[in-house]
C-alpha cells in the first residue's frame, strides 16, 4: 500500500486508545533468559495498567477537511531507543481503507512496508519482504493475521529483534481495530510453531506488561516534519510520576519555551494535551517525564518532533 501523508499534522482530535492491553508474548530460545529489551517469554492475561480502548474505533481521527478523501488514520508501532533499551513508539499514518473492518489490514500493511517511521528516530524490527497474505479477520475474540514470508525465507532476526517485531505487530493490529483481542499469526494460511525459529506463535498472542514494552512518553500530534500555524495543540500519551509531563521547545540548542502539563491519571498510560503559540521558524518539540530521582534512576523517557511554524 502506498504511504500517504504519514503522521497527522497539526490539530488532530485524539480519541486516545492507550495502545493498551497486554504485551507481546514471544518465545526466546529456552537456553536464554530474556533481557530487559527482549520480548517476554510467557503469555500474560488480561490487560493491566492502561486505559481500555473504545471497541471498533481507531486511536486517532483527523479533523474534517484535513485528511485526504477516502483515508483514515491508523497507528503503526515502531522501535525507538530509551535509557532502558528499545521501546515501542507509535505513529499515525493516513491510509486508504475500504471500510472500518479493514483498518487492521491497512495498519499491518503499513507496518510491513516500511523499515522506519517518518520520525527518523523510529525503526522497525521486521525483516524486509514480509507481506499480508489475506485481510485481517476478527472473530470470536481472536484477530487473525495471515502473513507471507519472503521467497527463500529472507533474513532471520535474533531472538530479541524477533520478539520486538512480534510486539510491533500485535500492538499495531490491536490499536487499529480498537481491540485487545488475542492475535493469531499464520504463515501462508497455516499455523506454524515459531517465527524465525525463536518466537512461539503456535498459540494466539497477547501483550504483557505495557510498561516494559512502550516508551512512557509519546507525542501523537504534531507529527514529525509537519508545518503548523503559529498556534497549535500538542497531544499524546504518557505513564508518568504524579501525572506530570514536562515539555520544552528548542530553536537549535536554545530552549525558547518550556513548561509542564498533566495526564488524566498518574502512573498509568493516559492522554495529555497543551497549546503552544510560537513565532515562525524551525523548532524541536520535546516532551519528557519528570525525574524525581535527580538522575539516579537513569535518563527519563522522552519523545521529540521536528516542526516548522509558518
């Protein structure tokens, strides 16, 4: 599927789906214990610690007249680096969709088609060449994703990278469908025991602990590289101490504005938003978590976007 205006522009109405629910269960080799950056080795149960999505709704809706006709916004999850290692960040891409039921297919195609996000800090763990074989199906509480591997099998990621690829898939398709259903992965219409010899997919997958999968701070709007009017809204999601989200605007290396806002709920993935008015120019918008430890707990999670104000 062609990549249309990826990442939504200025004032998007957030119907924040926490990307919530479980975390991807993958099976690293039994001889290895998973590291902090590797996918969990066991299937977890019901979602915990995140707000629940509205069934059937996409995570973000574009305002009237802003999205190209016939397109919808779908979340696509990528890897980004944090002090704790790799974590998932999401981008919203505008894609052409036949109907609401095909949002899952559109999101999975976007994930598999691009090795990186529009934000240059985001990358995919999926090897190139994988495609969606058949439309995503959702029946009896299970989402089925039927994939086709590259001719000859393609490259084989190591256990950690393979685990993150599976997490990307589960978060992306669940987010697009506004559901926390289990995800069954097929290859060429058949159930297989493992992907790449490392990730168990013989049972439907859930997520696990979102706090070890996702960045604790995420900017959803504005998207990276967009051009905005002087006044605009910033929105996203965070799971931060005492619900406090810090932000700053930089021109080059100079901080020109800074402040804070709060999420709907502390220590839980919840939405935040704030308004900015800036002079015309090029800026970096950075949002990050407060650090009550004064650096003793490691660098705080953050997200940043390059923007232009006209």
